[in-house]
C-alpha cells in the first residue's frame, strides 16, 4: 500500500454521519477509560497520516514480524 487513496472531506463527513447515526441507534451507557485512550491514539495517528500522507509499504514493514510470530507458533 504505497501512499494509498486517502478519503476527501466529503467521504470523511459521510463516515462521521454514519458513525453518529449508529451511535444514536445503539447508545453506549459507559465506556472503559482504556478504550477512550486507544481512541485518542488512533485519532491522533489518523490526523498525522492525513496531514503528511506518508508512503509506507505496510507489507515490508509488517511481514517480518508476522513471519517470526508464525514460526514461533509452529514450534510450540
């Protein structure tokens, strides 16, 4: 995924409306603090990615780690 296709403002607004609609259809009474913090981290990362639009080859970055985990799991 080199670069990727980033959503434009219209697509982001549509996603936001869909999220708000889903939240009003099924309201959450309480949310764990850890979930809120993870949400903040992902929102911050999303903003940075949208601003800088890095060209990241996720396969090259992730595959060595997945291969190591798969090898370790197969040896158990």
